[in-house]
C-alpha cells in the first residue's frame, strides 16, 4: 500500500505538504498541488475515502449526450449500470462533462480528489480531452464504443456488430432479398468500420454479390438519406440496411417522398432500437442494442478492471427485432 | 416461475411422474425421464437445489486437457475461476469429461440433475458432443476460446490476439527486424485464424511487407517446426513469431540443430507464457495469457450470463514478456 510518506519522499516535500495537495488546500501553489496529485495517481495511492467501505463511489461521465429522459439512448444505459452496481453496494454519481471542464481539470486528478474508485464514460469522442488521457490513466475505467490500446485499466464495452448485422442479412435473405444496400454512418469512426466489415463479411457468407454503389458512408443523422437513397432505388435495391435507427428514419422519409411504399416496395432495417422506433407509422425492424443490459455489462467490466482483470473488450449480443418495415421481396 | 404442474400439463403426465423424472427415480422409463428433464430445461425450470442460496453450485468441465499440476495450462485458469466465484459464495466442482460420457448424457440434463446454476467449459473442441449442444442450451455457460453464435446463454472468453501479436511485432520492429516469419498452429481453428489475421493486420500497420512463404500453418506441437523452420532461415528470416510457446520450443530446438544461435542469429517469440517458458536454457520472449486472470474473467462472464446479460465475447488483454530469445537484428 502506497503511503503519504512515500509520495513525500518521491517529491522531496514534507508529509504535510502532500496531505495539503491531496485535500485541495489553498495555501500551496496549484502547480505543486497538481504534481502531488499526479504522483499519487502514478504510485497507485488511494485516498481514505476510496478505502472506506461505507463510501464506495463510482462515477458515470456523460459527454455529447442527453440522458435525462427515457427517450434518450443513455437513460437506460445509466439505469442498467446503476442496477448492477447497486448489487455490490456502490453509490453511483452521474456527471455531464463539458469540453471546457475537461480542459480545466485532469481526469485522474478529478477522480482522486473526489474519491471515485472507477468510472464509466458515455458518449465520449476523440474531441474530448479526457479520452486522450485514458491511454495512461491508472483509474479503472470503462468506455462505451471506444477502444484504448494496451492500457490494462481501461476496458471497451460495446455491442457485437458482427452478430447483429448477420442476423439482419439472414432475415432479408430469408425474405428473398438479394439487392441489399447499406447506408452506414460517418467514416473515421471505429463503430462505422466495424459495421462496414460486418456487412461485407455477412454478405459474403450468404453468397450475395456486393455492389459497391449500394454501400455508402453517410452521417449519423436522418438527413444524409437524401444523398444516397435515390441512387440505391434507381439501381433496384429491394432492401436498405441502415447504420442506426436515426439513419433509418431518414431513409423511411426519403422512400416515402420518392413514392416507394415500405415494406411493399422496399424493406428497411435500422440498428439500436431507439424508444421511438417501435412507434413510427411503419414500426421499424431493427438490430436492438439492449441498453439496460449494455449498462449492466459496463458495470461488470468495470468490476473486472477494478479487480485486476485487464479486460480488452466485452461485447453484448444484439437481437433482431422484426416489425413492419421488412417484407418479402416483390419484383418491381 | 415455472412449476412442476406446468411441466406436467405440457407433457400430459401426472405431477408425481414429473417429480420422479426430475429426481431420477428408477420406476419410470429412461425415455420419459429424459423427456421430462428436456421439457424442464426448455421451460426454464429450476430445481429446489438451484434456488436454495446455501447450495449455489457451478461446474467446470474439462475435456482434452490436464489440469492437476501447476505446469498445466488449465491449472491456473481453474484457480482464477474459483477465486472469483468464491467472492460471490459459489461452490465450484471441477469435472474431467470424456467423449463417452458426453455421448451418454445430455449437457442440460446433467446440469439440471446435479443442480448446477452455470458452467465453464475448458479445452472443448468441435469433436466434443456437448459443444454442439451449446447452440440450443438454456444453461448459463462460458466457453474458453470458442464462439457459439446467437445463443444468449453462452459467452465466449479468450485473449485479445490482436493486441498481443501487435505488441510482439512492435517489439521486433523496435529491434530492427523486418524479415519476420510466422509459424502458426493447425488450420481450421478459430484461434489460429484470429492469430493469422492479427499477424497480417499488424505487419500492414507497421508497413512491413508480408512474404507469403514466411507465413505457415503447422500444428499445435513442437514437431512441426522441422517442416518450416529450414525454409524460413534459408529465406533470410531474422525473427520467427510462433502461434504458441509449444511451437516455439520446437523452433528453438530446430534453430539449434541447424546451427543458428538464439537470439544472436534469430529471434523467437512464443504465445501463452506456459510455466516452463521462463526456465528454458534460453528463456522465451512470449505473449502472456495471464491464466489466473483468464479464469477470473470467465467467472465474470458467467456471472453476467446468469444475470441475463447476454455476453457475446469478452477478451483479456495479453502482455508481452520480454526475455532472452529476442535481440537486435544483425545482418547475416
């Protein structure tokens, strides 16, 4: 166990100075305070608060995402995490984090100061400063949909794209579809690339020729459908698989605008199963990520990392939910 | 909760007959008994023993593997599993399972009869009858190094080949190696294929040309080194990455036989970090799978599946252990 004395020796300062630094006292310079906190983290020091069993605290940091309402993707993920953590007597705080806050305060420092034993990152992108700090953090951390190489303290949690997309293709093939288009999300994202590869693999496995002009990277919004769907339909696509439900909403609208009926003329499949998707005029067939389970799995992974099991990644099985936006192919 | 009455109604037999079937009584036919057990499993029936908290039981089934001595791969995996399960008050039984036994008794039936809540499969191959039954089992099951598609009750646990092989290539590149050979294990194995892909990806990422004649599938033994190493050396390979430590033992021996010094003339890297590898004459640089952690992760995954979190796969981070079998490249 690392002691305050050891930190003091390493830094060549007094024990009382280290104590001040760890407790955020105002009578030492911010630079020294930061250096004490950094050293404490580097040496694996735990605050008394972290050691006391009656104040076991975890934190969920949320960036770029809403989570207050049950319609938001993150809402149920957070719920699932809390449910699983509760079983092990953790108290969990949810904190929305801005870019500005991340620039002001280092991740490890924030964790140590506040006595958190581990954290779950939701919605973070490469633009978030804390993501880059995860390469070297010693804080047990779980990250949704992002992978940090080689750091044993950080685990990646996500959904198995490969299995979900394969189930979607299998469903379409069983309905007689062969001209299957894929409108994926924005390029340069790990999730986009995983879904792209999963699509190509599954098409190959089902012996369906891949027509390059039927595969496109749009954006993670409903609007990019207008840029691709007309060409898909002109080329005779009978089904469009979409990178997310939100993309599928745009595709539904665009097909409607062009006078194609869903599912009679064209089948559409989304991914995620957002709360709205079951309640559209044409209820969406989609690859469900069970958000509560995803939250639970994130806690399970964090529990592993906190117990010195360096998890690289752990993936949830998705589930194909068949609703009204897919049907048997009819020759046009 | 499913009751004995419901099972009786489904089968059109009396409650006492179902009770006899579940308890293995000898005065009903084996066929009827099997059918009762099958139906109970299918309907998600839990025996009283499974429900009683004071007899929480898990089982580790071992096939095709030794595990009694600390030199065996499975020994520490089992230890890690038991350590993690102990934390949650499970009692764990380890059972070696023969092909004959698997043919005689169905997996689900065995689990139900013996009151096990979940199981961990170690060393199973496609020749094991129980592996094929995992596609439809409703028993929470975790499988080391094998993936079962789409069944939410079965999770795959393994080591992240991609990260381990990338660390090995990075190490070799940092030592100046560019003519890197890869002697992988037997073809038609998921692990072999994952390692093969990881090798190709990492070589590409490091901008090292892949020479097809320097990449080979041997077998998972020490003897196949004789079939490939002479050609690797003739072609000027300065390093040989091996699919397992056992393959590396063969490569070390073969290099010695051909008069090549390790690591002066040729660098060798294994994978697994078997207990023996640190104690060879030339201690082996290798990609470690931490076996205790692998066991712990397997329990963590089983715990998830038992709590209705359908884990597809979960991977442990490997670690490159640098010893004496690798060194800076010297032009020959």
